[in-house]
């Protein structure tokens, strides 16, 4: 029988949960003294990674807002241009219709 595989990804929230589990397990004495160095190392690496992700998100937020504002301005500009072109076509058609009626 084939084993089903799922394509689940590890998320930042999962890593934070792991840090919380390590913290709780350590407080409850779940690790032996000779295991604490390895557990502490994983805890520190994971915590440092989470902090770097948090900092990167803080730095990226203003840039994302700026890009969103630029995209909205560009969309508004293109919409205005399209409306102006449509109005020009309408006026041209109206003028041709009037000229055709004068002949």
C-alpha cells in the first residue's frame, strides 16, 4: 500500500511553537543535564532566526506600502488615460456623424 504524503510547509508560527515547547519542557525538567546544551543551542538558533524574520518584516512593511501606493497611482493614471481615449473616440465618431449628415 502506497504511503500518502502531504506537502505541508513549516511556518514561522510553527517555529514559534517549537520555541514555546522547548521553553515549557525545560521549565518542567523534561531534559537531562547532558541534553540541555543541545536543546539550548536549538532554542537560541530558532529564536535568533525568528528575530531576524521579524526585523526583515518590519523593514519590508514600509516598502510594501510604498509599492502598493505606487501601483494604485499607476492604476488610477491608466484608468484616466483610458477614459480620455474613450472620450476622444466618442467625440471623433460624433464629429464624423455630423459631417456625414451635412453632405
